């Protein structure tokens, strides 16, 4: 990675890539990994605690319809996996859905490729000798962790659609994950929105921005063995193309729109397609996914009712380039209601914060929240994967109560979606 690229935000102080900028607008120098600090943070609670089964997790999935949540999966035209959450009907013997659609060991391998590969180059990236040795060790350790088999509370695979959901009444939420992330990092969010009666599609991007993405060749049959695409490390600062990330945003937007059209066409079942009210479609995302969502909101006018932007990455500064992204959103603004929920950490990056405020000023109706004492990873499901004490030792989250802050962020989002998806407006498929 490089200066100006926020992939470092997924890791702890002393074990990260480069800062975007400091409060003075200057970059901090890269820091070498501090493995002792990592190891000292891994207390026994990381092995025995199960925050995903906490009363808060179960309580967050309570909704007005009081129903179980169903999960189905399909793949878009690019071969990427789309996971769909919806209000389900109880069915005896149904398999409980897991947080991770792919084995956790593969996901951790993706993170290893991103961060170790960012420091040590090709030898610590997928295909390198050191990577293969270390990933073998990771597989053994991860297999022993309860997290590898963690279920999503109240959520089951392939449930029938809830019978009381009438035709063309359910809002649709399309969601884009962040840079170096995966769609699995937003499973609890999707389930909580589905508890309110929404259909929620989590798109796992195959543009090279995910830590690791499973995809299928379009010529293969549905049951064919998937292939893996690992994060594509960008060029060094001296060779940096300021359109590198904006081009990825456009590819991501194509994947979102393709998934939406396929879903409405019955790719995940005719029952789901027929229950969706296309006049109440919401676009949202986290970090780089928020930039993706703002691009879609700015360019797909008349399709989306509102947008949700979690801790958006709206500015990059590198190699003498200063770019507000996406340009289409910054230039034209957003003519639909937009929810901005940001971290105090991103508020501390002067140029990024200024770019975010410029975008907010160009929105017809912007609702802004900045939860106190939060960092970037307070917005991801990682707070349900690993206990709070360990996360704070690793510097991944802020000093705010981890579960409480996440629940607040989700509740703000649920209230916003409910508020702006009530009225029916004309929109096309």
C-alpha cells in the first residue's frame, strides 16, 4: 500500500501501513510491524469469548415483524458472490447461517496477503514462499477458534420468505464493503436491517479491492469450484495514477447494479424478486464502499430513495495528487437524502474531513453523525468477532464501548432507512 491509502486503518498502531494524514495535514512515516505488541494483546479471552452470542447481538436483531432471518446466495455476472438477507418464515431443521460464508482460514489468508504483503512485498503475498508457510500455520490456529464456526443469531440458510410480506412492499438495501474488506464484515448489519422487513444484498467485490474474493468463471456451471482473487496492491507513490481508485469505484458500481438487476430478475428466487418495492431502494456502504455508494447515488438518479455512507473515504492525497472522490458526487452533489455516520478518527484527518464536509454541503438533505471516541473499525462486525479488551489493546477500535457504539450506529441507520423508505416514489427497475 502507500501513503494516502487507508488500508492501514484495519490494523493496530505499530502494525500498519501509512497514515492518510495527521492533524497537521502531513503524513507520518511508515512504521515497521511490532509483533510483540500484537502477541501481548492476544489474551485468552480471544479464544474463549463469543461476543457474537451476547444478549446485545441477539437483541439487536429484534424487529417489528418478530421473524427469523433468511439468507440466500447467488453470484453476479462477474462471478462474485452476493449474500441476501430477508424476513423469513420459520422452518424446522433449517441450518443456522454462519458469519463467514467462506472458511475463516481463507479470509485470514486474505488479510495476511494485504498487510504482510504491504510491508515485505512479493515474498509475503499469495504465491510467495514465506506467505505459504505462514498461511499453513494460520490455517491450523484458525481452525481451533470458535469464531470459525460462529453463527449469526436468529438467521438461517434458505428459509421461505415470510408469508405476511406482500408483493412489492419490502425495501431493498444494496451494500458495498470497504477497501481490503469483505462482505462478511457487515453480516450483523444486514441481519438487523432484514429484521425490520428489508431485503439486504451484500456484494462481495471482485475488482481487486477485497482482501480475498471467491468468484466463478462465467463459463462454468453454478456448481463449479470457485477461484480466489486476492487484493491487488497498488503501484508505489512515484507511479501512482490518481484515477486508480476512481476506476475501481466505477467497477464496483457496475457490480452493485448488476447484482440489483439480477436480484430483481429472480436470481435469488422469484418470491424475493416479487416482494421488493423498487421505489424504496437504498444504496449504502462502508469506507471505500461509501465512496462507491455516493458515486451510484450521484449517477443513477431516480433509482435510489436514499443512501447510507459509513465513515466514507472521500479524499486521497499521494505523490503530489490531491483527489476528492468520487468526482461525480463532489461535483454534482446528491439529490437524495444521505446519512453520513463517521468516526472521530476520520474527523482527525484534516483533508479527508474537509472533503467529507464539502460533499455534505452539496447534498440536498444530509444527516450527519460522528459517534464519540470511535475509530474506523468501530463500524465493522469485528467488534462481534473478537472481545473488546483485545481489540482495544490492538488499537483497532476507539475507547467507546465497542458493542454499544456499534449498536448505536446500526440503530441510527435503521431509523434513517425506515424514515426515508416509507413513502412510495416512482423508480424504475
